[in-house]
């Protein structure tokens, strides 16, 4: 029952997110707004209820499964991908590597410059 | 399949959601077991193996993607509630996040611009058509966001969905090795980079490294979805005017 309550709550936040986005014409997907609203609710409540923790843990522990049907969609685009495979492959691969390296280095550098006493995981008193 | 009885059963099953849903779960179950057997080697990423198995099976049996998606959509649908669910790890990491809000903001904004800008520029440099450039631009954002943006800027949303998944896999497979290479050891920095570049698939990989890296990757994925939706259409206009 806990799990069911949790899933229901997640769906309600998604639904409210979708409706709000459409009503106000915000260029952001409904689930993302739903996430922000749930985050604000948790902040106000000061704790995450067990039901929501259970449901979110279950969904997030196998997050990669949820991308499989979209990945299989590749077969519907074989033709297009085969036509322009050079720019697609090189752009995708290089851009992903560049983005990951640049973001990690920027995050590391700005943390050192801007945050006094960077906390390490070993420090338990934060 | 020469037996007409068997063929009839297959035709019936291929058009019902039961088959698509079941083979998705079975393929993922096998792929995940294989991944554990390989001692969590990122090259044996469960998304890669299960997508390969499923495409192989569909081609072999002559089943169309649309028929498969009748069942696959139930799994695909869960991306929505899973996005909402990211609020929970985010909330649990809030004290750490509050300390780091300024570096996180700077890294996120630069990461989003670099991801979209470099993919457009590289695709153009290697001779890709405008449609391909626009389909690639939002590839680092999570699937539903990326598809919406792709449609808005003149890409092919369904191709973008595929590119999003391939990008996520690339990030998940290469991520930990890359971070070792450039000597970034902080889980927060690794998490932010993973989430910005490789959205949910990267986040799934990050959770396997540590819950802190997972939470920051989830945070980066969620916030960069916002930032991508706002910045990328503007960036596209700007790049087209400039070059």
C-alpha cells in the first residue's frame, strides 16, 4: 500500500506539472515542473514520507530500463543514421566527451575558488 | 515459421502490448545479469545490451517498431514519474547543495551551452544537414525535454530520442574513465558533469558509483533540462545569425 500511495503521489505531481505547463505556456516539460513542485513540498514538510521514498527508490534504481524502448527506436531511423553517420557519430561522441570534461573541470575549479573549506565526504558534521 | 498455427499466434501477439512489454523486461533482466557477471564493467551497459537484443529479435521476426512500442510505451511512460521522483534524492542532498549553489550554477549553465553549442558546431563541421544539427542540439537533455526542444528548433523529435539514448550510453560508458584521466575525484563534480552531459542514463551509472554522485547527477539532469529548454532555442538563433 505504501508503494501504491507513493506512485500515486508522483503521478499527481506529474499531472499538476503537465496541466500548469500547458495552462501557462511555459516552455518546460510537465514532469520537470512536477519535480520542482515535489521538491518544494518536501522542503516545506521537512521530511520525505516513506511512501514517496519507496516509490522513488524503486523507479530510480532501474532508471536505465526506462530508456530501452526509446533506444530500440534506433531501428526506425537506420536509414537516416546511415545517410549521415559521420557527422552524427563524431558530433555525438566528441561533444559528449567535451561537455563532460569541461563541466567536471569547471565544477572542480569553481568549488575550489568559491567555496571556503571544501567539504570532503569523510567530514560527517555537515 | 512454416507452421500456420504458430504464425497466427505470432501475428496476434506482435500486435498486442503483452509481447512488447514482456520482451523489454526479459531483455533488460538478461542484460542486467550480464552486467553484474562482468563485475559492473561500464562497457557491458545494460541499455546497450538490451537494445541490441531487442533490435535483433524484432528484425529477425520482421516485427515493426510501432508494433513493439504498443508494449514498450508502458515502460517509456515511467520516465515521467521517474523524473518527478528525482526530487527525493535532491531533497536528501540539500544541505550539501546549499553550500555549493554558486559552483553548481556556473558549471550547469556553461555545461548546457557547451553541450548544445559543440554538437551543432561539430555536426556542421563534419557536413551534417541542418535537420541533423537541430536533432543533435538537445541530445544531453533528458528524453521528453529533448524531444520537445528538437521539434521547436526544426529537428526530428523521434531521431532526437534515439540520439539522447546513445549520448546517455556514451557518457555512462566513458564517464568514470574520463574523470580518472583528468583527475577529477570529487563525487559532486563527477555527478554534475555526468548529469549535464548524459542525463538519466548517466545518472543511473552515477548511482552505481555512490549515492552522492547519483544525487548530484540527478540534480544536474533536472536543472539542465530547465536550462536547455530556455537557452537552446536562443543559442540556435544566435549561432545561425553569427555563422
